[in-house]
């Protein structure tokens, strides 16, 4: 036994030396477990991981390296580092994790490419006039039901780490009937819902490739837009409860600039406080707190997590980050636009961002023209009441529906 120890000690020593001298070239981070594959698994909480990532940011710096399932993960905690890595060097850090569960097995990948064309800032402004046209939704609407089910299936399939096939793409070839392949059934049901969403709302089911593309983009648009816009609207309402003085300041501005009609997107430039309020709502609660990217360096194949929540709450960037203070975005403030954090980075940034900002602005402007939002009895899940601000507000709403 003694001679084998003589060999083993320098071997293990050599491995540890190589391992840690290589590690020291990477950004710092909490030490991973020495148990194979475990890495930092037990250091990461199950919920609100972004808060732990921000704590690590304070301890280790802008970039923090951790390990999971034998893979390296680099967390970006500050706006400047994210700009440098994900915007300036976008081409080398913009890879998306493959995510076969949602992209291939539920076949959503192709439609994403068409989005950038359709929803550029210029094209979005062309849709302003047609926002109210279209199909009128009825109670328990069958099309909305299909859309909601398809959206749920897509969002659930896209959860990072939810399906082993995302880590081991070769699993996509195993048939549904094999034990342990229940993800194939989930994927098939998601695919069927996606097909229904792309065909049922339309009069005919057979048409040109062009029409198929339009249907597909509409389906992805619903799946990506409904929840995100709804979530930002909820944040706006919560913020109005949290900061009644900001609500009052926005209403004063609306009353001063526009009277006797509902505001529209054309009024935007005349309403700097309301614009600042919408920016602050995007910053205050992030709809998507973490972005996941794949990079080629530090070292190749590293997964990159952009801690968007941490950037928006970095006191080095935004003073008193937990306060809802639209004033911070008035005048020449020199602060990063929260939209550049909330909507992702570089080539991977959200193609629906202009539409989303317009929608949130319109919702805030119209709501604050007609209503005062105040707390109802209990704060969680924050029931609140919308009281008409003046008798004419009812006419404004009725005349515009
Ligand atoms: C407040 C509302 C919204 C927020 C905060 C938001 C945020 C984001 C973010 C952070 C991403 C990048 C995700 C990633 O790849 O890491 C993204 C992607 C995407 N968003 Fe949005 N989004 C919003 C609204 C919308 C709307 C209204 C649409 C459609 C009209 C839309 C369509 C998309 C699509 C299609 C992608 C995938 C882009 C790609 O695969 O490259 N989003 N969104």
C-alpha cells in the first residue's frame, strides 16, 4: 500500500495544482464542491437566484464563475460588463443554449428569425393606427384558450434545466413509448397546441409558405408578448400603489398637457414624466430577471448568465435602487436606459421591445388619465381599486372602446 501512496500523492497533488492554477485564470466565485458534477449546486437557492448572484457580485466582482453539472457558468452582475461582453462582443457571446425541448421538439425555432424584420422601431410605429382593429374577444374565448394553453406549454418547455434533453440533446431521438421518455409526450402535446394556435384562428388551413410564416410569427408573438406585457402592467399597478406621489405627478402632467381626450402615442414627447415613470417601472421589477447566453471564451462553451435584476438594482448605477423614483430619468441623467437591461443584449435583444414599450406607455397614460389606483385591504397579492378620477373619464372610455 505504501508504494502506491507514493505514486498517488504526487498525482493528486499535480491534478489539484493544474486544476486550481487553471481556475485562477477564470473570474472568481464560490468554490465548487469536489464531488464530480455537483459543482455549486447547493450554493444556488431554488427561488430568486438573482439575489444570491448579486451578493456574489458584491463579494467577487462584476464577473462570477460557478460550476454546475460539470459546466462552467459565468454570471455578469454589472451593466458595464454586460455592455462590454454581450453588446460590443455580441457575435461571440450571443449563442443561445440549444434548448431542443422548445426549439426542435415543439418546433418554435424558425419563426423567431422573422420577428426582427416585422418589429423594428420603424415598423412598430407603422402599427400604431391599427392597434384597435381585429377580432373581438368574447368571454371564455376558444381562440384565447388555445393561445393560453400553447403559451403555457412553450414557457414550461423553455424553463432552464427543466428537461434532461436540453442538457443531452441526443435524447431527442428516443421514442415516446420508452420508459423515462415522458418528455416526448409533453413535447408532442406542445407541438399539437402550437399547430392549433397557428391554424384554428384562420379561415383556411391550406395556404402559401408566406401565409404559414405569418401564422407562425403571430403564434410566437402571442406566446412571447402576452405574459411579458401583462407582467409589466402588473408592475406598473404595484408601483402606483407603492409610490402615490409618482402617480399624482404623472396625472398632473397628463391633465396639464392633454385635456378632454384619451392620450395616444403621438403625445409621448410631451409627457416626459410619464416616459420616465414607464422606464422606472421597467427597472424596478424585471420581467425577466436573468438572461442565459452561451460564450466561446473564458473558456469555450461557458454558459453566461446576465443578472439583469442585479444590474437594475446595482446602487453603483442607480441610487437607492429599491425606491420607485421616476425623477431619476428626467433631464440629462446619464443613467443607462432600463430598456437596454430589461429587453436583453446584443443580437439576442427582444425584437418586441418597441411594441412592448408602446403598449406599456399607452396603458399607463390611459389608466392614469381616467383612474386613481389605491390599495385595497391587503398588500399581497395586492388587490387594489381603480376609482374613476372624474365623471368625464367614463365618457372617455366608452367613446374609445
Ligand atoms: C415588457 C415586455 C417584454 C420584456 C421585458 C421582454 C424581454 C425579453 C428578453 C429579455 C428577451 C431575450 C431572452 C433571451 O434570449 O435571453 C426577449 C426575447 C424575445 N421577445 Fe420579448 N420582451 C417583452 C415583450 C415582448 C413582445 C411584446 C414581443 C412580441 C411582439 C416579444 C417577443 C420576443 C421574442 C420573439 C423573443 C425571442 C427573440 C430571439 O429568440 O432571438 N417580447 N424578450
